[in-house]
């Protein structure tokens, strides 16, 4: 059963919902809702059921889906930016690749941008998403910067405090946003508030490094900030800057900066310290957090950390506890 309600007036919300037990109907609705291709739904038992819901307007839409089937699909969210999380179960973006990202219950992430990706979720997983129209979110970002709109890129590991603030605000706003008859002015205010919080959480403050270090050095530093959690080599940084490895080293010397790899290490250490300072007592370890920021040798990491901050990482975590 596929139902759709709403109005054509600007700012009005529409509601789409599909509930049933027909596998072909579920596949078709899921493909339309998520601009997904080659969707494969594999029932986990003899019986099959699904529920997919979408409520929103031209700027922002809230979505949720539950299927008693394993689901796989190739998604191309052109013209959209999606914040997503699992309520029950887990899901995997780009499974089996070096860009794999696991959706865990209660922790929101942004879908990849600028490319198609795969989503793999087991039967029974309850997935939620907030779908922002690209022109709306890019307009908010441009207004904040006082510059022309640009395609947005998102952090894979945002600041945990900012993420918690965004998720709390979304939880408070959701009851109103899930009503198609919410006053359009009120909906617009909530949408703008959530859009700004999303930008605060997932978009690195832009332009500072490029303005301070124009040209190749600025590009290299921005790449270091954007990719600090990933395995990165000097050759990767040089390619992002448009220089040879030797040219990159010379450019950093002329700018009175440490070597690119030292700059990368300092950026990673800063993120580790922030994570340790915000870690939940008794649930986090230094080794786990260090590994998440690509520190493979715990002894050397501890030495770097102590030299940078004047204390061992275990002391930072202990003070938090």
C-alpha cells in the first residue's frame, strides 16, 4: 500500500508511506525514495513485510525504513545530502572497500558525496535519514561564509560534542517535523536550525588555511585536515597540492612549517586529545582511539602525545574519568 498526502503550496510538507508484504512493490518504492539502483531485497524468512516512510518539504525530508529482508543497493543521491543512522541493527556503506563505513545504532553519519555508493543492511535493521536538498544546504553554507555556494564535503569523524548536540536537537524537533500539517513557517525555522547544526558538526571551517597559506601549501594543509583519519602518505599530500614530493617539502620549508608528515601527525594528535577529553568513562581506551586516528604503534604514539601536550594520553583519559 503506497500513500501520499500533501499540498502544492510553497513550504507545505508531503507524506509518503508504503506498508505491505509485496517484495516487488517494496523494491520499487525503495528505489524511488532513495534514488537507488540494482536494489536487491532478500527475505530472511518465508514471510516478508516492509514499511517505508517519508515526510518533508522541498528543503528537508525525514525518512525511515524497516524491511524483513537483507537489503543491498547502489545509491546516487544527486542534488541531496543525507544524514543517516541506525535505530536497530547496523548497516554498512561501501562494504569491503577502503572507504567502508559502519552505521551503528544512535550515531549519525553523512552519506558520501559526489559519487555513487553501496548500502548493505541486514533484515530487521531500522534506518533513519534526514535528506537535505543540496541547494538549500549549500545556500546556508554560502550565507555563513559570505561567499558563493560550493559542493559540500563532510567529516567522517565529527566532533562528538557537536554531533551529540545535533542529535538532541533533531530528537526534539522530530515530532513536529514528522507531522505534515506543521505550520510551514515553524517547519522552515526548524529546518534552518538543523541545517546550521549539521554544518557546524560535519563541515570543517573553510577557507582559513587557504587564506593563510594560499596556493599549493594551503591545498596540502586542507587535505591533511580533511584526511587526517585515513592512511595518508607524503605522495598523497603532494598530489592533492599539485606538487612533487620534493616540491611539497620545499614549499613547507619556505612557509616555515614542519614537514607534511609532522603536520599530519600533529593534526591527528589534536583529534585524539579531543576524543580522550570527551570519552565516556569506562568505555574507551587509549589504544582504540589512537588506532581510529591511524596511530599503529602505541608506544611511539604515547611519546608523540607526551611531547605535544605534556602528559601521557592515559592521564588525559584518567582525568576524564
